[in-house]
């Protein structure tokens, strides 16, 4: 579904937000700690379980989630929507993915002038929840005339 450039973007130094329905059915968001595009096109996303309990608490397999990826150096943004395939407690592989993401993002944000205490607010080491999402549609979301344009669609 994704070309090489988009895969590189999704796995690169981008801020990642997950939006879904929370416990009471209201909109809820969570900040993700990395994304890995699998060979089958599914996305593995790590989320801090305690910090984002409201957003995670309402999620069940089959629920639609929206993942928004924004590169802080130029604000390029892509949103991917699709059903949640699975949700599981993080494991050693999850911890390794999140640690690599934290290191890459911290270096990028420091390079852009963000202060370490600000970065520390979202790179806390805590138990992770691993989400597996099957993308159905990807949209360009960078502000401008292309915002909302479909970049990729499953089965297309």
C-alpha cells in the first residue's frame, strides 16, 4: 500500500498521534512512541499505557483508529486510518522500538531547539501497549492545497 518514501517517513523522526474513541465513546488521543511498517503493510505502534489510559481503554479489535504523523522539521503531515487488528502489552521488542524512537526524536527535537525538560514530558519510560493497525487509507495532511488528498488506499 505504501511506497518506499512513505514508509521511510512513517518510520522516521515524526511525532505520532493516535485518535480513537475513549472509554465513554468520546474522542480521545494518545501520543505514540514509534511506528514500524510490517512486510504485510500493517503498522506496529507503541503507546505509553499509563499516560494514555483513556484513549487505550476504549479500543477493541476492529475499531477504527486514525494515526497522524508530523515531521517537526518541516510540518509535513500524513494521516492513516484503519481498523485496529490487535492490542497487547508491550514486550522486549516493543521496548527496543520505543527506545530507538525516543533517542531519534529527542535528538531531532534538541536539534530544532526544543529544551530537554519539554522533551522529557513525553519520552517517559513506562509500560507500553502495542497496537497493530491495518491501514485502509492514507491522506496528505500537510497544510496547503494538497491537504486531504488520498495518498494510498488499501486494495488500490
